[in-house]
C-alpha cells in the first residue's frame, strides 16, 4: 500500500505523515503485547489485525511481545495459546518474538538510573496507604513520608529488594513526579513491587517485578518500536509513558490510542471471562460460546471472516459498540463461498414411503455448493424410509404453512414429491412419531413431469445410510445487547442466556459425515452453518452450529439503502 492509500483511518494517516516527515527515518515497527494471563478474545483480534496489518502495509515489521511482568497470573499455557491464535489469524512475527522478561536486567538498570537522578524512591507505605495518599480528581495527593530519602538510602533499599531481603508489600519503588498533578497516573506511581512467586520463564531469579506502566514504554524503546498502538484506556497513561522515556533519555517510541472493540450480546473483559469460566457458566476457554479466538475457531469461524470483520469496523478514536449481527453477516459471507451443502435433520421425524420398493436404494445427485460449481456434486442415498424435521410437519397446519400435513404434497430436496396420507402416534403421549406417505415416481429430481408445482421443500436423510450424530446448537451467550448494563444491585450474569447451548443427541446426517475431520465446515440445508467439533470421532460424530442462516444485518442493510 502506498502512502496515499493509507489515509483510510486516523492511525494510518498518522503513520503516513510520520513517514513523509522522516520522523522515524521511514521505519515502521509495531508490536502486539498480550499479557499471558488468559486466552485472546475477538477484541485482541482487532489489535492483532491492526498492528500486523499496518506493519505489512507500510513495509515494516510487527513484534509479538509478551507482557509477562506478573507471575501470579501468568502461565505457559497462555503463551502457547496466544501464539497459536496469532498464527491461525494468518500473521507471522518471524524472528521478532520477545518477552518483557527478556529485559528484566535492563529495566532494573533503568530503575537504578531514576534513583540516581533523584526521580525514584523506595516507599514503605502499604498498598492501601498509597491509595489513601493519592488523593482524587478534585483533591491533590499527599507526599509519602519516605519521599525524601537520600539517593544512597534508596539505592541500598532497592538493591536489598532485588536481593530478596524484604517480604511482599514491605517496600515498593515509586517514581517521584508530582502528587498534585491533575493526571492521577503522575502522582508518584509504583514502578516495582516485591512479588516472591516463580516466573514461568525466569523461575525464582527475581523477587521484584516491574509494573506494566514502567515495562511498557521501556520495552518499546529497547525494541525501537516506532508506533506503540494501545486501546483508549491507556490514553491517560501516555504522559507517564513519555515521562519515563524522557527522564531516562532513551529512544522515544510514540504511543497512539484507538477505541477498543465492544460487541452486543458479548462481554470482552478478561475478568468477566474468567468469572464465566470459574463459575461453570462455560466449560473452557475454547467453549464455542466464548468470544475467545479459540472458542470462535472451535465454533467454526474462519480466520478470513475475523480479518474481514476487523477491516469492516475500521479504527475509531472513540469507543462504540458493534452489533453482533455484523460479525455474523461477515462470517456468513465467507462460509457461503466455502462450505459444501449437506443435509442434516436435527430433530428427526420418521417418514415411511409406502409405495416405494422396500429393497430399493438409489442415488440422488445433489450440488455441493451452488456458489462454487467447481466443488462438484455428490450422491445421496434415497430409500423407503427417510427422516425430516419435526417442524416440517403440522397435523393441523396454520395459515401459509407450506410444508407437510395430512393430504398435502411437498418436495423432498433433489428427490421426489411425497404426499402425507396418515400419521402414527405414540399411544401414551399422543405425539406424532411417524408419517405414512406415498411418492410420485414421475417427480425424480424434484420436478414434476406434468408441470405441477409445490411450494414446500424439505431436506431429508435416508434411514438406510443415516449417520447418528450429536449436534450442539449455540446461540448468543447473553439475552441482552449490553450484558454489563444492570440496575443497582443487579448481576450481569443474570443476563446469561439459558438456551445458549441446546444439545440435539438424535440428529440424523447424510452418509459420510461421520468421517469429516474436526474443523471442517458445512452448510446444513435450511439449518445454518456447522463445524465438526474437536470431540468428534467416526463412531460418535459431534457438530457445532456456527451460525444460523437468518441474516438480520443483511436485511437491515438492504432496508437502509
């Protein structure tokens, strides 16, 4: 992409201007800095696509750097999952894989430099006392009684912290800035705390760890990142980011903020996601109801759909909320082109075609994908007994019901016209359990030789070759558009959708689908898009519904054009 092409949003405009003025010598280095304390979600996908995309567009590089400065919450499981997710999205950091822990020695020396210049001090206040001394937006803070320690005493104490001579909470290292600053982040923030927990990379080497605000900018500087792209919650932290770099007189990266992603019917707070997991509301980080990248992947989302979605919503300066219908519309656009059509009956009703030969099985030719003729055709078995959806039959049909009912004729997709003659009911419940029908042999292929038309078409599966499967029908995890919006005393978890997962254990699928591999995607005719779950085996196939066919966003877009 040329510089003239890159002014499609404010962020690319800034970078294009920097290149024109030679601010960073024409270099573009971005970074994606996840904290390895959980799995990435779709909000992170926006940042991944933005940082790696910008680097690619401007001929630069993007670093993957883990902000691993809090061993109490970080694990190698998360490090590995994040790398897997970034690769799955289609991006490669090459040789540029870094960890903040790579720089612990250098960050410690930076802290020593601040102490030696009188810009940092060791404080004995507890965490609660530090908060009390901080003040408020309308009141200045109070200086710590330890703020005026001598440089020599501060150096001695800080080196003692490094040596492990003190317990957790006994001391912190704080920057010495301005306790009356309007920006609370500049009121002598903590730089280092004592934390005697093993780190997943450095083990027990360090009893002290830098705070994110200190590690962030200095890690950018060490890597000579040009544009440090953050979400808006870090906007008020930018003066502190700049203060550290200026006081240390080191390479000065530029922090730029953009609006984080918010989606209706979804929560994207990592704290909220952990609460869902720990509370048993979902089964795992990759539960297909979770907005994590691994959950979306397991549900059947494609990396192309997520990248296209991130492109569509663009980059904004202010927070907004995107309708989940746009995400689902983007997914359907992608799956519609790629997914072979198959027939799956989720809630089966047995149909016996009484005038069809009992020992006859014939192949019906069906198109795999009308959107892509190159995907060819397949043969589907047809026999005397088939299954249709229970919802495709009404004993007493309502007005404008065009499916099957007593005395009515419908088309079986690509096969024959059938007419319902009678029903068989459960003797105890009275539920219809079987239909007795006849077929017209002159309607092979789903068209009538005499030209008569029927309005209803049903998908079906032959009993002779049916695959018994479990189908997990997923819906939005929350019933309300804005799950976090609750009245005083309310709980956001009260908005969880009790029908976010419905398991259909007796589904009937067309032959061969038990051999589909985990991750393969299909469109079940009239049902939606489905994906083979990782739990699936040829003996016990399991499919997840990725998204239904109903596209509310497309209808909304058409009505507004």
